[in-house]
């Protein structure tokens, strides 16, 4: 089974890992924070159209919808003039038929919980260097990444400046 190393366990990392696993790859997600950044902290993430479709196909739509922020009014503060209240449902309806707003930490937790049984997560670590091109990538990190491990691909959500795969 081809191995893939993914950098970042927030939103994109776990989703990518899920789909790669479904299609026969063996992903490992490396996250630099010592533990999952979950809970009520962090900012909101809006899922529209294709984003909604992706989580629906993962069987997570109900759970994500239940954990939504339930924001109804967004107030735009202006330097001059009175603040303007915007109805969030009407605003998002102009962008997509389907929409959900959820705090990043909540979304991350749902995605992690849905994938942790099948996917290896390494916290408190990051990819230090990447050698090779395309088919045979060798990643070297700190201890848990197992220096010298070979992966088919490295997916970099947030590539450190020194990595140029
Ligand atoms: C202030 C702010 C407000 C926002 N508001 C909205 C909004 O209202 N609606 C919306 O849809 N989107 C919003 N966004 C965008 C939203 O945050 C992103 O769409 C979403 O978080 C992207 O998810 P991601 O997984 O790609 O990256 P991120 O959520 O940034 O996750 C990257 C992960 O990679 C980890 N990481 C980074 N470097 C390394 C490394 N070298 N090694 C290992 N791990 C690493 C990080 O710790 C993190 O866990 C906002 C962003 C910001 C900053």
C-alpha cells in the first residue's frame, strides 16, 4: 500500500487522509501542535456547496450541522456611520444552496474522531526535510516520523519555507 505523509491535522489534513485511505493509500498525518487543537477556540469556518457535499459523503453532515455556530446576524462596524446588521442565512443563500458555519476547533474534532481509528496521527512533530521527487519521497522528521521512512507522496497543507518538494 502506498504511504503518504500529510502535514497538518486541522481541516484539510484529516479530510485528505480520509479520502486517500478510502482509495487504498496509507496516510500518516503529522501535526506540529502537541495535541489536537479542538473545542470552542479558533475562528469560524464556512462550508458551502462542494464543502457540504464532501462532508456529506463522509457521513458527517448531521454531526457538523448539529455543531454549527447558529449565527443569525453579522454586524458590520463602520468607521463612519451606523453599524449594519446582515442576515447570515440570506447572505449565504446568495452564495450557495447549502451552508454551515462551524468553529474550526469543533470541525477539526469531528474530522479527527471520524478518522483516528484508520489513520495514524503524529502530534508534536513536523516534517523536517524532504528528499527525492514525485514517486519516492523520503521524509525525515524528529523521532516519531521515523527518520528515513519512505513515502510515495508528501501533502503539505502548510509547507515550512525550507521545504520545496
Ligand atoms: C482570522 C481568520 C478568520 C477566518 N475566518 C473564516 C471564516 O469565517 N470562514 C471560513 O470558511 N474560513 C475562515 N478562515 C479560513 C479557515 O481558517 C481555513 O479555511 C481553514 O482553517 C483551512 O484549514 P486547513 O486545514 O487548510 O489549514 P489550517 O486550519 O490553518 O491548519 C493547518 C494545520 O497545520 C499545522 N501545521 C502548520 N505547519 C505545520 C508543520 N510545519 N508541520 C506540521 N503541522 C503544521 C497547524 O498547526 C494546523 O493544525 C479564517 C482564517 C483566519 C486566520
